[in-house]
């Protein structure tokens, strides 16, 4: 499965400069929580169930070697400001559609 997710995906894109998990490589990685309740309908294939239901949130996300999500919590500088802006825009949009 790891080979399919790394080198196999790179081959599908026609690239040989990505798809490697090794020191010095650009590390983009996401670890999803496969909680038994969210995958309750998976009888034989949890991957298919995950694709059909979609995960609620990533538990760990690493981009270019930097941990952006750890333990399900974002570790992004400026996140508070981005959420404040998001709330402001959301409120404005919701007033427009009422």
C-alpha cells in the first residue's frame, strides 16, 4: 500500500522526482483517523469506506517536512487571524443570502 501511495502515485503523474519517503525528500504526508464509528459500514474494505465517507479531519499533516497538523490540531502561524477573517466573511455572506 505504501508503494502504491508513494512511488505508484508518482508514476501515474509521470514523475520520478517525487514519491519517495527518505531523508532529504520533500515530505508531504497525511495520516487520517480511521475511527470505527466513521467506518461502521466497512464490511470488507476500509479503504473503500474511507473514500465513500471521507474523513472528518486529518490527525497528522506534513508538507515539505513541516508538521502542519499534529494530533488533529492545526499548527499554523496566523491561524487565529485567518479564522477571524473567515468568520467576518461568513457573516457577510450569510446576511446576503438571508
